[in-house]
């Protein structure tokens, strides 16, 4: 290239750099200027991604899209990889005679067999001491001194491009980070199972959901523990519906509701004439549940005699009907539930220890509502929608006063009590708004809120805030900045709260 042309090329490139407003489109015309004024057949600008240590073609001239995509190098791989690694330019006079040239893009396939000699020049693009990427060119039929000239020219151009390529690198890295994060979040969403009918997003409920997901697919006996109204029956149903037995029967038995005289025949059925009034043979619940699930609710209320009979079914999966001789074999998955302190009952001899161990294979504990106050609003919305539909009402919101009362209350009757509260409020409200005075008196009195969480509005708010912050930190795996962003607060506020509640974000890393 003559000196005049060389100057012209540099002039044009500096104009492009000065005038272009869009950093995206800037590099392509620069490669074109070089190729228009020289025997350069192909040119490329590559970028190092410092996170993945991979080098990619950022902009190319004379490559097909496929070839461009193939242009990925590790540090030290091929000439490009070596130039980035060492920061030194490389010039190969004839690529057909040099094994360092690996032709990864495949662009030189035909040319390797052609008459002409192809030289390859790769120069580093540096920002300070760091190599950001390379400027590469394949030239046709260069003599030695021409090759040296182009090496020099590309080096000058590379230094002119450094600033802009550095910006591209940062944008590209940020973009790839976002793409990777997005992929990870999507995957997490796919993996995380959330039951449709069990409302809750608190950390304790998320943990429960993952246990439900784990145990559903097995035939393991499950015992669901939790205070009255926490949703034990809901969880039992969810396990069955997620199990391989979901198309088979789900039979519920409330052990507390059956009197001692009929419970055995309810469980195991009876033969005709087994007792007065047994006019025909009848199947019991265990037989009806064959190949499905039986849900033994309030199992803590079983008499010692029935506990013994149940133990046998659990161990052998067989029984006889009342008044019958034939042994009936069944295949039944057992889910039990209780709100009693079974351990205490075992200790005082009211519940058989052997039965307790048989049942306690996979215990699930549903936390009381007062320990997951962050779920209250979600549940309220759910129940408002439910009772709006049922009663053709159109409640649109809850006043902040009502929300305060709902958040302060300690909910001894748990979700059932909340549901009843909302159902009543929906019915008595006549202005499409739930006000504080629509809530039952128990929520209004000071005594109702004498728990440690709700002795005052401030402590209720504190406990909710603590829960929200630890939840957010859990979701961000201890990343304070991301947790703050998700909660819509500044990092500074996040820092203050973490201090206030003595939270250790590192604990959430795993
Ligand atoms: N997480 C929840 N999401 C939606 N509804 C819920 C939830 N938890 C409970 N409920 C509702 O609250 C009511 C009580 O739930 P459930 O009958 O399952 O409680 P339980 O633990 O079996 O209570 P008990 O010990 O008194 O029998 C039901 O109407 C149920 O649908
Ligand atoms: Mg129940």
C-alpha cells in the first residue's frame, strides 16, 4: 500500500470513529475501509470475555455467519488465542505452510487449495496493559515488505480502536452475564415446584413445597404435623395429586369423627350379618383406597385398640373384614395428620410407640400462620377472589387499617381462621372495600395481639420486615445488592436493616 493510501485509510477510520454515534455499527465499516484499500480478503475483530476466558469474533468482514460463529478460541488456542495471551502480534507469510494456523472458522478452506498465497496477520488490541481482543486480516499475495507494512498498519488501527473495543467488550460481557443469569433463573423457575392450591411464598413454605415435591413420587408413609387450620388436609391432597397414584382413589378418614363402635368396620369393612344391621357385606376405607392413598386425619385420636389394628395394616398391608375370615391384601399409601403432640402422647402411654415410628417415616411440619406473616396478604387476596366469585361480590381492596389488624393478630386458628375472617368481611362490606371494622372483634382488641410478634404495630412491622429481608437474601443467595433491588430498596437501606436485625447474609450463600 502506498503511503498516500495508507494515510487515506487512517484518515477515513478516524472520521468513522469521530462521527459515528452508534457504537454498535462502528467496527464493520472500519474493516470495510481496510479491505477496500488493500488486498485484505477477510478481516475480523475479536473480543476476550474476561468472565469465561473465551475469545469470540465480534465483527467480521468476508465471513459467512456460520464461519463467524465457529470463530471461538480459548486463551492460547490458535493464533488469535496466542496473540491475546501474549499481547504480541503474529504474522504468518503463508498459512498453507504453517501449522500454527488452525483455520477454525473454515474460511480458508478453498483458498488453501488455490494458487494464491495467503498471509495472516493478527495484532492485539490493548487497553493499557490488558489485551481486549485482536484485529485479524487475511491478505492475498503479499511480499515480505508489504506484509511488514500491513502488520504496522493494523497495529496503528488497533491502537485507534482500543477505546471503542474496550467499551464493546464491557457491553458484551455484561450482556452475556445477563443472558447467563436469565438462563439460570429460568431453570430455577422450572425446577421449583409450586403447588397451585397451596398459597404461600415465605421461606418456610418454599421449604415445605420442596419436601412435598420430594416425597410425592415415592410410596413413603407421610405424617403431616401442624396446628389446626394450617392446611394439613390440603397438603395431603397435594401429595396424592402429585404421586403416581393420582388416578387412583384418595380416601379420607377422620379418626376423631368415628365412634369406637363403627370405626373398625369403617376401616376394614364387614361381612353380611357381622353385627345387627349389617344387612349386606360392605367394603371398608382401606379396601376402597386399594392402589391409591388413604388419608388418616387426626390419627392422634385413635383408641389403643384401633392403634393396634392399624399397626398391622401398616406392617402387612392386610386385614380381615369385621365378621370375616378371609384375609384381604391391599396396596395403600398412608398419609396421616395430627395437630397433637404425639411425642407427649407416646411418653404418657396414650399412643403406641411402635405405631408412632411406623408413621414417622417422613414427617412434614406446616408452620403456624403467625410464623409466616409475609404470606398473610397473599392469602387475603386469594380468599377475597374466592369469596368474590362465590358470592358475586366485587371487593377490590383492603384498607391499611384492616391490613394492620390482620398483620398484628396472632391467628390461633391459622389459615382457616383467616379464611373465615375474609369470607365474613366480603359478605358484610357494602363499599367494595374491606375496612378494619369488617374484621371480627377478636382482631380489634389489644389482648388479641399479646404475642411476641404483635405486641405493637412497630414490632409487627419489624417481624414482617425481617421476614421479607431474609426471604430476599435467600432468593439472591446472600447477594445484598440483588436482594435490595428485588425489594425495591437501596443498598444503603438494605445494609441498615441487615445491621438492625443482625442478619448474616453469608448464611444464605448455599
Ligand atoms: N396455604 C394455604 N393456601 C390456601 N388455602 C389454605 C392454605 N392453608 C389452609 N388453607 C385453607 O384453610 C382451611 C383449613 O385447611 P385444612 O383443613 O387443610 O387445615 P388442617 O390443618 O387440616 O386443620 P385441622 O387440624 O383443623 O383439621 C381450608 O379451607 C384450606 O383450603
Ligand atoms: Mg384437617
